[in-house]
């Protein structure tokens, strides 16, 4: 949401950015206190893509409704993975993307509660009741519909299966690697997300070594970005630069098995001890 | 996401997988320390000098694949060189010896050059101090 907010600021809107706690949670009370009579929109993401923290959207939804302010949530990470009933969440607007639930790339959806008035971003034709000009991407829309249908059938079981694998990976990493920490909330967490920081080693060097072993994951280290700045999410939960550079994110999916988790747990400690042996941050005893 | 190893040349990956001259050095004649945790790369380079020639070099690095590969390459390049020859080694020469680096990673070769220069400066400063004491 940061970039759209910056765009709005360039057009004269005033935006308040709320802090998060050490787990990445937004405090609903801080939302309540920030609302003024000029507030027109609150937007809080449902599940964080980097650290997996699930925000208290339903609590914030009540606050927004009481204040009569439109409430939007970015549910790209959650639709099809955990319940996202728009009435339970209390949102006016919810955005989602098909490829995050095994649908086609290049298509998403915006839920708009009845009575929520929006001006279009793309002007011209009167497609989608004048909300978005241009010919509809019919194959994409059908694909998204099918992906949602399949996700609905599998979600409860799959969330349980992935949560088990996730927790096995988190526990295994914490037990197998000293000086490591979990990033994000331990319980209010996406079933498919594991994000850890490993002290004294840099993320890209771990990612490369894991890739050579056939394990794909990503890092919040600046070394993999063109900006040379580490992940703003990891800095927002108060991680030091060193720990942000030493982060690893594993995203689990439909085709991951318990053997995959065992493979990571058997492979990563060796990689880390090799990298730590060459790290000047490990002080000699 | 593209294959992360595809960013690098074969030579970079080879040095990354099998870095040369890793580790600490007992009583180095010169030490160079560059980088900081904020930027994500830290290099420490140690040299042994005998009769104006660098006889050994070792490194320790916290950083990405390119940082590790450039550290490894620069140690390989300096061993056997005179101090004057070693001062001629540029970051471009290190990058070229590795078969090139992606543009966003060129700063790693700069760190390697700086670490080497600092290690040599440290050696020269120590020698000057010693010479002063001996007089």
C-alpha cells in the first residue's frame, strides 16, 4: 500500500502511516485514535506477504464502521488460504489476486460493498458498470473463479496441513540453528509463511547455497534488491540492519511435503556453519 | 523469481562455492576492514609480507555471493605480488578476473579493492613505526 499512498500524497491527500509492534501487528486502538473528521479511508493489509502476520482486521472493521469511514484490506495473501468473509472482516473493499491461489497471473478482483462509491482509474468504456473501462479479461476471470472454487473446497484441510509443515519448519530451525529468530507473529500467521533471521550471515549467500541444493526461498537482504536497502517490513518490526540482511523467507504451497521440510532442516545448518566460519561478525572465542 | 544463481558468471559461482584463503591469520602484517552491517557487506582482509612481497592473504566476509567471490579473488590475485604491484590492482581487474559482475554488484569489487588498500596502508604504517623504533 505504500506506493499508492505516496501517489495520493503527491496529489494533495494527507496520509497517516501507523506503526506496528515487534510482531508486525497494527494496534486497533491506534487506528481508533488516528481517525479524524477528515478521514475518508483506512487501509490495512490482511496478511503480510513477508513475515506472515495476520492483522486484526475484524476489530479494525468495527472501529471503521463506528466511525463511518471506508475500510479497505489487501487480502492478496489470504483469500483462498484462510477465511476472508467480508462481513466477518467488516470491510467495504477487499482486493485479491488469482495467482496467489494457483489461478492465472495478471488477474485480480476488488470486492466492493454495496453503497461504496468509487471513481474509476481507467476511464472510457462502460465495462464493469462503468467502474473499469476496457474489455474484460474473460479467460482470466474464469480462471480466477475456478481457482476460488477449488480453494473453497480445499482450504480448511490445506490450511491445517500447511500450518503443521510451517510449525515443523519453524521449530526445527529454532532448535537446529543457534542465534536465529522467527520474524512475524508466532500464532496469528499465514499457514504458508516462515520467515527467520540468522545472525552473522547475509541472506543472499544463504539463498544461493540453498538454490544449489534445490531449495528455493527468498531474503529481505538489500543484496537482492536494486535499492541496496533491506526490507522495510523487517526494519518496521525493529530488526537491526544485520538481522534484516540475514533473513530467509520460505513460502509453502500445495506441492510441498514433509520431506521438503526435512530437507531444509537437514541442509541449512551445514550451510550456515560454513558461512559463519567465514563471517567476520562471529567473534573468536 | 528467476534462478538466483543465474545472476552470476560461472567463475563467480565457482569462487562462491569454493572460496580460496578463507579464515583468520595469526599476527598479520596488515589488516583491512571495510563495510558495515547497514549496507550488508563487511570484509576483513589480512596479509603477510616478506621482503616487500605479499606471501599470504586471508579473508573473512559477511555478504552476498559477489562479496564472497570478490574477497576470494582478490586474495588469490595479491599472493606473490610486490606491494607496488598489489596497489595497482583495481576493482575492475577483480571483477574482470571473475568474468564480470552484474552492475548492482560492482560495489562489492570496490569493497575488495578498498580492503586490500587498507591492509597495505596498515602494513606500511606498521613498518614505518617499526623503522622509527629501530633507528
